C-alpha cells in the first residue's frame, strides 16, 4: 500500500531490459530464417560455389547460437537475467554472423565464379539485413547499437574496397550514409521510446495517487476505514486457515469535542495527527495496520498476536501518548490528551462485524469506567457477553 511508483529511470531500465529480451527472440528467428535462405540459395545454384561441407562449417556457429536464443532461456523469464547477459548474447550472435560473412566472402572470392562481383553482392545483401536487424534490436542503447553496427558496416566497406579498389568513393559514401541514417533513426526511435515510458510513469503515479486517496486517511496518513475493513477480512481468513491468533484494538480520544470547542478544529486536527504518529510507531510490524476508523476513533489490527500481546500494545499506546504530551485544556483527566481502548481477541467462527462489535463493547466499558484505560476480552458472538480478561486504570 505504501510502496512508491517506480521512477522514470527505473521504468526506463526495466522496459529497456524487456525490449532487449524480446529482441533475442525475434533476432534469433530472423537469423535461422536467413541461414535457411542462404543454404537454399547456395544449394539451388546450377554451379555450386560452395560445397555442402564448407557451407555447414560456416553456418554452424551462427545456427547454434540462434537456436540457443530460440530455446527461450533468456526471453521467457527476463526478470531472472541481467541486462549484460542479454547484450552479451546479441553481440556473440553478431560475431558469429561476422565470422560467416567473412568466411563466405573469402571462400567465394578465391573460387572461380560465373558472375562478376558475386562475392561482393552476397556480402552486401547479408550485411544490409544484419545492420538493420541489430540496429532495431539495440536502438534503446545508442552505445551498444554503435558497437554492433559499425563492425558490420566496416566489413561491407572493406569487402567493397577489396573488390573494387579503383572506386573507393562509393564504399566510403555508403558507409557514411548508412551510419547517419541509422544514427538519426535511433535518435527518433529512442525519443518515442522515452516518451512512451514517461507517459507510463505519469500514469502509474496518478494511479498510485488515486489508490492512496482510496485507502489512506488524508489527515493522519493512516489507513482509512475502507482499507481497515478489507485487511481485517483477509486477516480473519488467514487466522481461520492457520489457527494463528488475531487481535484488534478500538480506541477513542477522550473528550475530543471539548478539545475542539476550546482550542478550535485546527488544534483538534493536530491532536489526531499526533495520535496517528503514536499509533504508527506502535503498529510497526509488517502486517500490523493502524487506521483512522472515523472522526476521533482509531483502530489497529494485530495479526499473530494473542491477548497478552495486544494488552502490551495497548499499554504502549497509553505510554506513547503520555510521552507525546498533546495538550487538552478541557479534559477532566489532566492537561493532555488521553484515549480509551477496547482490546478484543478473535475466536474461530466470528466474522469481522462480530469482532468489531466485541471491541466496541469493551471500548464503551472503558469509557463508562472513567476513560483513560483499556479493557481486554475474548470476543464472543454479539448476543453473548464478552469474556472480560483484564481491566486497566492509570
């Protein structure tokens, strides 16, 4: 309930990680598809430029790495893998492709082929596909995109310079143009990516605010009655299932109307805020819940707490409030604010309303006996009397 929505930077890191994990899947699929296409194109040629053995030796590293990616180890449970591992996989896959491209070019360029610049055409076709594949895969991270794209563009430029040394201008121009296009496209896509995440962060923050308004009392910053009732119902179900004890405390500020009349509603609000701070400090375990139940009435849920433990909490509330010394000039009990409390232990078979009614009866008993005290009891059905266990007077 009190967890803060993730910041923009946290969401950016999370969404980038998820995108990279998804990139593993489709990059691996595309790699397998491209390898199959190259294999079929090579085997269907009338005059085989490469033997089947040579082609398999070239393709096997890339195919193995791509199949590893398709196994789903990296993308099915992305939260279990560090971003560095995902990036490492993509770069290893690229290295395997560079090995294939260079090996394919070296073998075909040393053989007699029937068309001029055949090796260059093959390299250009594969590299162009790979450049845009890895650019799209890594566009959220510009540095990693450059690390992946520049080597591929360099391979394409160098092979063109080797094949056509008399005309270096086109090779260099192609390198520069593709580099600028990819860099510009990455900038635009990254801006869209960041804007989408920013909108998502703003939406999550707004939803968190709405949730807080629905569950938190605006004055004391404690839970409100709605949230208290929801949690109490859940804790009763948990106690029914596990058999663990469950206690609640209802408490009411003594002579609160007099305080408002004498000091004004502003001081009355400060009194409730101060009491809320005391209750927040007392209900400090992860499952404890302190709530403003209505007006000057407050309530605490104490899971896994028997009556002795709840009695101890009630005493802590009294002592904490005494130390807080919240002024009350019109109380017959002293110069500071005091509370009356009803402490009730849940019993199997009772629902939330019956448990609350039991605590309310014990609270009323504390008031009728002079206030500034607590009474503890084992909850019974509403028509039965609560079993009074203890009565405390300051």
